[in-house]
């Protein structure tokens, strides 16, 4: 069993080694099959062991499973990411809010599940549709409380691919958006936002709407300016966006920062 697990991990590492390059999948698969059959024949002729070729075959299959599984996941990730031809494009996006909005004094940010996309500029790109997550920002403080999970909206937004800074020891926003399946980011204006429906029936939207109501209940009970409202919210519904930076310094100094981190969700500013 340990050999099989090792073979699966080796196949996954080989796929990760190619990173964004296009590996010769057909060549690797054919070579792995030929080598496995050849080794099985050699061991069978030399050692007269019946079970040894079977083990070699299992190891070869496990290696291929690990390799092609990671290749499949990388392919699915590539489908989520915004196409290069749509970078910096203006488009109408229609869908629903898929998570708790992040409210601040500057405005609001939230994840938006795109169900329909219609490109306005450049005009030579035809309309297209797809299901992906977009990180939407609205920098109008007076409208930050109008967005709730599960609402269906239609926005005119400028889509941009996520780009992060390469500074060492800094937060990598590009990597964070990649692992959270956020394929693009966009900024909207109030006049370009139209509410289509107050509710979309999805399992995720039901969960997020319940979390939203609990969040509002905590804020109304303790007060939005309460020093511990962020910690209570993080521990109850698993969202740490309201924790102040001074509190994080205290958590780090007292050695309990990991307790808050594993009990809540990270959402960068």
C-alpha cells in the first residue's frame, strides 16, 4: 500500500513539475505502459514470481492515476480563469452573490457567480456565457449594505485578470484568488448595477444567507463598533473580515492566532 501511495504522489509531483507548460501526455502514458510491461516481463522471466508483475502493474497504474488527476484539476482551473482576450474588457455580467459581502468604510466587496456574460468592448468579441466566480468591488460607502448573499444582479463592469505583487513576505492576492476559484475581478458603479431578483435558490445561497442573518444579529446585539464583534462573528459563523488588525497583534503575541484562523475564513482586503 505504501508503494502505491508513493506512486500516486510521484505522478502528482511530475504533473506539478510541468506547471503551466503542456506536458506530452500521450508520450508519458505510452512510455509508462511500455516500461511497465517490459519490467513485468523481465521480473517474470528472471525471478519466476507471479505476484511481482502485478505489483509493478499496480504501481504503474497508480502513477498514471496521480498524474492525470492533477492534470484534470489543472484543466478545470484553466476553465475558470478569465481568458486573455477578455482582460480589460467591458462586459455585462449576470448572476448572483455567492458569499458574504465584505463591508468597509470604503464600500463593499463580494464574490459573484457569473451565469451570463455579454461583452460590450471590444466589439469584435462575441457574447459568451460561463459559470465562474468574479471578485466585485463597489467603492460607494452609502450603498455597501444593499448587497446580500443570494441576490441576482446584472452589472456593467470592467473585467481584469488577477495580478499580484511579487514582493517577498507579502500577501499573494493572485495565488489566493486562484485557490479560491476566483477567475477575475471587476469594479462597478451604482448606475451600472441592476437588481434582477432578491433570491436565488441554491444550497450555497441558503447557507450564506443564514450566515448573513446571524452576522447582522450579532452586529445589532453587540453594536457594529464593539471591540469584540469581529471575534464573536469569526467564531460563530467562520468569517474574520471584521477583526481589527490590533486584535491580530494581540493574538500573535499571546499565541492564539492559529485558533482564530482555523475557526474562520480568510478574506483579504
